[in-house]
C-alpha cells in the first residue's frame, strides 16, 4: 500500500473519532480540561496503533498473495 494512503487513513480515522468524542462531551456539558485532554490523547494513540497494525497486516496479506504461484 502507498505510504500516503496509510497516513491519510490513520489521520482521518483519528480526527473523526476524536471530533465525535469531543462533541459528545460538549453535549453532556463536560469541560475539556487537562485530564480529559490526556484521556482523549490516549484514545487517539490507541486508534493510531490499531490502524497501524491493521494496515501492516493488510500489507503482509497482499504480499503473500502476490508471491504465491498461480496454477
């Protein structure tokens, strides 16, 4: 997979999920202070790690299918 595709996928996933969580917190009337910011940052880090491992497994699967002889 293209490196640009990977970075854009990870960034779009992270931004959309963090934005959704911030909007939900605002609707509930919870202020975003340092503690909440750290928790949101932790969740963003987990999202990045999950996307990274997903894309890495997709690369391995693609390369293993590419190397298999057909016929």
